[in-house]
């Protein structure tokens, strides 16, 4: 009898050890990935935020000398934020794209995905048109869209409003709207692929049960489709909101390194700062690194908070 009890205790201990090892293994994998592919890869980049590069004349030759300055770069950014017009404009433009993505791209993508999954009239046509940007290189669409805009928009402006436009894409009044329209169209391709996959995973029996209960298409969409695809929707909402600090909005594709200051976003501003540092002035690398680290410190807690709110107040399938 005592031997049976000891045997059961040993088996239970082995199961507990196995469960603990499995848990530790599952935790080690993402932590190791974060440590290797973020910390180690970006280690020197992170250190740059606490350094300063200066040109020093040594034997009639200018060389770059590094110096540890602690939080000096952070103080520089905070002190210049209120006086930097381009940073304030970039933040405003980034927020415009985030709001557009949140209230235009995500709802329309979900509706079109539902339309395609339900196989309504012209569903295959919409599928081809909206999926095309994810198949063909985006640069092809940028060139096509730019040439079309530069040839068509000035003619419309002149014939309909009597306004002469030398260039449509760089015009301060017309250009932002053209870029915003292109951003919405291109955003459809990637998000619709995700939504179609999420909607196809919803059991057809659940939709049939909603029809039996008297739900129309709007009711099915609200009470069945929306909760069923909420995991995908909430993920894209988080990406849209936290992407404020990284979204370039295809500005480099359209303008290269010469995007007008009034069009720039925070993502493009950081990218341009790094690109120019590599080609012209490496002393700006520490400041670029500081921007990235500062925005990461802002985006990380924001992501966790938004995720928790969406999970708590989002629709439930029950």
C-alpha cells in the first residue's frame, strides 16, 4: 500500500516537473527571440542614444570622436520639440494617417472582406482590384499613381476651378489629399487578406443560426462577424494607433529624400534623419537613435494599454 502511494507521488512529481519544463521552454522562446533579435541586434543603436559624435581636427584631419553624454540627447529633443515646426507638423500628419486608418481603412476593409466572403455580386472584381497592390510591387503603383495625378489633376483643377497647378503631388493643398487617398487604397490590400482569412474561420453554422433567429445582414455582421473577427480587428487597431511613430505613409516612394516638410510624418522624419546621417553627417546618428528609443518607450506602454482595453471592452462571441 505504501509503495503504491510512493509510486503515485513520484508520477505526480514527474508530471509537475514536465509541466514546469514545458512552461519554462515556452517562456524562453519569445524571451530569447526578443533578446537576440532586438537587444543584441540593436545594442549599439541603443548605446548611441547616450553618446555624442563630434568632428575634431586631429593633425589637419577631421575625425569623428564619440563622447558619453548621458541623457543629453533626450534633453535636446525635449527642449527643441516646442520650437521645431517640422516635428510638430510630422506629429500632426502621423495622427491624421492613424485616424484615417482607424476610422476609414479598418471599417471599409472589414466591410469589403465580408462582401467578398459572402460572395455577393462583383465580389471577384473587388477581390482582384483590392488584392492587386499586395501582388504587384508597390513602387509600380506609386509610379502609376504619380503620373496619373500629375496629368489628370491639373487638368481638372484648371477646367473646373480655373486654378493652375504646376505639380499636383507637391501642392500644399492638393498633395496631402492625393497621398491620403493612395494610402487608403494601398492599405486595403494587406488588411483585407487578414480579414478574409478571419471571416472564413467563422463557422457557417453560426451564421445560419443567426438567420434562423431572425437576424438580417446587418445583425449577422454586428453579432456574429464582428465578434468572430475581433482578434484580427483589435490587432490592426493596435498597429494603427501605435504606428503613429513609425508610419512613413509611402512618402519615400513618392519623393525619395526630398518630401516637402509639410507632408512629412514622424516615421519619414526618423528615416530621413538616419539616411542623411549615413551619407552626409554621421554626427546625427545619436540623435536619430534617441528618437527611436524615445518613441519606443512611448509606444510600448501604449500598446499594452490599448490591448488590455480592447480585450476588456471588445465584443464577445458568447
